[in-house]
C-alpha cells in the first residue's frame, strides 16, 4: 500500500500489522497525537460559523441528513456534512493521515467519505438528556454492502470521562446480530445499562471502553461495533467531529423494511443515481475519495 503523500512523521504513526490485527479483534483503535492543534482550532471556528449559518463552500441544500440550527436547549446538536459547508472542517476531514490510517485498518486501497457529523453535547444536569444510546453505524446503513466501513471520532478538545465520551463495546462487531441484540440497537434508548444487563444475562464476554482522548488524538471503530455516549456533566460543551468512511468494496444494495418498503437513508437522497437508478456511492459531490493507493495517496 502506497503512502507517498504522507510526511515522515505521519508514516511513522500508521498502525502496525499487530495493531491492525488488534483492531480486527476488538473493533476499535486509538491513534497517537497526530492532529495539529491549529487544525483543530480552525475546525472549531468553522463549527461556530456553521452555527451562525455562515457557509464558505458551495454546498447544495442538505435535505435529509441532520443539520441543526444552533440551540443550546437541545443539549445535543448534530450537523451532518459539515465539511461540505465550511472549508476549515473539510481541511480536517481530508487530512491524509486520517484516511491513510482508515485504509490500513480496513485493509483497503481506497477510502471514500460517506458522511461526517459535527456534534456538540452541551452540559446537562439531567443525565438522560445528553445520552446517545447504544447503536451500530451499520444498523443505520442497511443498503451498504461492506462490513469493513469504519468511523473516525475526533474530539475538538480533551475529553474526560465526565464529558460524556463515546464508549465502545469491545469485540461487538463480531457478534451475530440476533433479534434480541437488535432490540437494543437504537440510539434513542437512554438507559445505557440495559444492553450491558442483557449481555451479562446471556453470558456474553464484553468490555465497555470509554474513549477518553486528548486533543490531537482520534479513535476508529468498525461500522458493526456497538457504541454510545453518556451525558456531559461538566460546565463546558463537548464538541466532536465524526467521519464515516467507505472502503473500496462498498456499493449500494437495495434494502427493504418489514413491510417491503424500500429504505433510503438521508445520505442517499443527496447522491446522483447510477446506471441502475440506485444511489451512487461513488458520487464525488457527496462521497469524494479521501485516500487512493492508485494516486499515491
């Protein structure tokens, strides 16, 4: 795999074969400190510009994915495709070493953007208000063919345990998704203990791992890894950027609900259609290539 576009210090922090194997076993990986402070601070300025309704990129209307209007009373705000709206956030999303790490972890020659999500979790005294329940990303992407898609989670400040960090359930990406597990796979369920009680009752071995990261670090998790987050009980907002990534093999496969109705997720409604009339997961307007071995990175 070619990594010519990377600087020497960036090539030095790419995951080793042992770390890739560990990621495949555990379903998550945490990077060293690799994101420059100035890039994160610039992304934060871009985030607040989005909250003010200010765009500096020629972005079509975002219809379907979440794109919240600034409102502190929401406790949790979500703005998807933030990188299409502000160049400062695009600079972070397109940082080559991020997608190069993703390519190594997924063992793929290409990484394409699927979506991003700028999330701000405001302080909350009500511990249930700021909870984002257990879920898997793949549960929201039933029309994606690949099980090697992955997500990068980038804190825009240090994240301590009381800030409501993302938690992952180690090894859960390898579980058979039976009906019982599916019933817990809904982010709207605010009781984070329910899934763990089920796992204990069914004698599943698991480990709940909080992503308490330093500014400049990021984590990666497989699209089938259970994850969620608790409330932010500090006095400052917790702001993060999530990048959902496609590996080279991912294509659209028609999916249907129990009633037989076609499922179209929000991202697909934005994309152009392929020759079969399905959403094109290679549409460069919404799913640009972030990393390509063919192009030397």
